[in-house]
């Protein structure tokens, strides 16, 4: 006990005799807490402007994957939700799930009072007619929108020359890609571009003016991918189109500084996303991916990014952030690891 007393007295004397040193020590000890303090201040600020139960949220691609989990979590919070999807059974399912979550926390009277809290409709976010229709209904029912979640997208899983059905380049007798082969690849590229770039483009063009005009704290969340920042084999079409939409929204964040743009850069996520591959026929679609991040975890991080006006969120933090940084320092190491991850052997 006497040792602790002596230590306390020594610290007290140090503070009295060296106040600047004590202040610097305190600052260094508190430094790791600054990001959390900053996020807490931003969260309180946005929720002061837009209470959770008053937030108007449009979720594009909200019937499957991470978008589905985001919709469910917003329902738990009591937010007003407008979900857009492309399959009737999935649209009906997410509407049922969101109502269940809302009822558990808020009860039947509140549900009846907020009869317009939930909309789930068919729509293709790359189709201007569909998005203009959605915009008109949102403005009519809610008078505007506060948060837009862009979670829709498609995958592509094959090396580019495999898509063109070109055999191994080591085979000296291999034919060049035919005109039909090239046209086929262009068709797949158009599908990838439509799902990963044109959709986000149409969304931004359709909703940014409404968002700016009707929200006290406007936010747009883009679900992106680590493949948009770090190139990977077999993800040629996917990575390039995701990179295009990420750069598009980064540029928009500069052009519209009054709107908070949040980017979720995630590594592999568990689920059926690979089944959306545009470069595989229906009978070759892959089974669910059982390894990777949990969809619920990614959804919670995505909503937290909106709440705290956080621009960049890397998931998992260390792996994704480090992978991006290392690619610019020792790219050969990162590409080797990417080849291992995707079981790809380069041809030299």
C-alpha cells in the first residue's frame, strides 16, 4: 500500500512541477480515443437533426445480401424504409421481415399510426423510368428522403480471356478470339457495367437534388468492394466496374459537399452474391460462399458509417486497409496473395 501511496505522490508532484509534460502525457493517452469521440459527436449531431424513427431511407438492392440486413436493422430502429428489388418473392419476404421487426419493438398501434413506414417495390436502379417512378412516390408519401443506400450490384468471376473462351496462351496452336467471342465478352461487360456503374449513376442523378432539397442531413451510402481498390485475378470485369462507381461517388462527394458520402470497402462477404455472376450461365452458378464477413456485421458497420458521417469504412479494418497500402508499396506480394486466394496460376 505504501508503494502505491509513494507512486501517487510522485505523480502528483510531477504534475505540479511539470504541468506541460503532464498535459502532453494526458494528450497522448487520450489520442486513441479521439476517433471514437469524433464519431460520437457526429452521431449525436445527425440524430439531433433526424431522429431515428423519422429517418427516411431508400435502399436499392434491399431484398438480398447486405442490403437486406440493412433494411431489417432500419426497421428495428423504426425508420421509414423504401426497399427496391427485382424479384417478387424477395420483395414480399423483406416486407414481411421488416414488419415483424418493427412490430416487436414498436407494437401494432405504432404500426397502424405509421402505415407508410414501409414500401417494398419492384425496380431496376439502372432503369431511369423505374427510378423516376420511385422518386415521385417517395416525394408524394414522405415529402423527401434522408438516406440513400446503394447496395445493388452484380458479380463476375472469370479471367477475361476465359470469358472469351480463349484456351491457354501456352498452346501455340490456340486460335485468336473470334468476333463472336469478343461480342460475347462485350455483352458480359455491358451487364457488369449496368449493375455496378450505370445503376449508381442513375441513382445519383435521380435523387441528389431531392436529397439536397428535403433533408436536414443528407447521406448516401455506397456498398463497394476491396476489389475496387486492389486488383485481383478472375475479378477483371467485377473489379473494374466497382472501381468506376467508387470513383464516380468520390467525385460526387467533392461536387456536393453538403451531402455526406460513405463508402464501405469490404473484403469477401458470406452469402449468395457469386450467384449473380454475369459471366456464368445459370446452370453453372456457384453455391453460397461460406467464408468471409457476416452480412449482419457489415450492415451494422454500414449504418454506423451513415450515423457518424464516416466517409471510409474498410472491412475487416486491418486486412482491407493494409492490403490497399501494401499494394502501393510491394505490389508483387499483394498480387501473389490474391492469386492464392482465388486459386489462380498466371501464365508466363
